[in-house]
C-alpha cells in the first residue's frame, strides 16, 4: 500500500475513534436541526429545506475546528514524529490525510442525511434544489476544513482556529454577498446559491481556494517537520 493509502486509512480510523466529539457534531448538524425545522411546520418544503441548509452550515463552520482538534491538536507530538513522520518519505501526507478524512466523514454524513431528508419530505420539489444544496455542502465543508487546518499551523493550536473562523463567518453573513469569497452567506441568498447556475458556478471557485490552502498547508507542514 502507498503512503497515501496508509495515512488516509490511519486518519480515517483515528477520526472514527473520536466517538464523543464526532457523535455530538453529527447529531447537532443533522437530526436535531432537522427536527427543529420540521417542528416549525413551514408552509412550503423549500422554506424548510433552506432553513435546514442554513442552520447546518453555520453549525458546521463552528464545529469543524472542534472536530479537527480531536485528531490534530496543532503541534507534532514526540511519538508522532518518532513513530510515524520519521518513516515517511512525504510527511505532509500525514497532515493532509487528517484534512481529507474530516472533510469526507463530516461532509459525507451530512450529504447522506440531507438526501434521505429530501427523499422523505420533498414531494415533487424541483431536484435542482437538492443538487445545488449537495454541492454547497461539499464545497463549504471542504473549504472550512482546509481553512481550519491552515489556521492550526498558523496559530500552532487547532482550537484557536475557532476564533478566526467565527469572525470570518460573521463577516460573511453580514457583509460579503459574493459566493466566491464568503464562508457562508445570509439567509436571503441561499435560494440563489442552491438554484441559480451563475451562483453555483461562482461558488465552485471554492475548489481553487481549497486546493491552494492544501498546497500551502502541505509545504508548511513539511518544512516544519524537516526543521525538527
């Protein structure tokens, strides 16, 4: 098996072992939010759907640093360097695997849950809303995870990344209407983001930001490990 495969498998299994943090994160962003939306008994499913999506994304932004902190504290521990990183030809695979595993588990779980929610309650609603929402979830979770990892290297503590993420979220909700730069956006713009092709295409620019953040983080992590 390649280093990538081994490290991703290790990171994935390590994340699944964090049952408490992972369970609370998924519970808050799926079941409890959906029950709250259904309890409001909004007249149209689309209103419930957009309310669910908006609430989920805000919680995901705030909970991702906490979940990421469970698998990466922000510093290389002595045992990690001696038993794992020292043996790797490309030590950055260790760090990138943590990012990708959190992205996959968190984003994938929400996508699966929301798809089931859609099948149960949509009742003939335009499927473009579902497709747009799934894209928003995948891109936003990936962007938030990559940004959290970047701040963890910058601040040397993953949990500290919660503060800049909170500030960025507030600024995005209040002052940044552009989907290319906002971490998330105000409730008034959610329908556009999920249904209008121009907004969806603009939001897809997050793939560029994600790749850029991953490259910067990989180089930064490698240099930090090599210096050690």
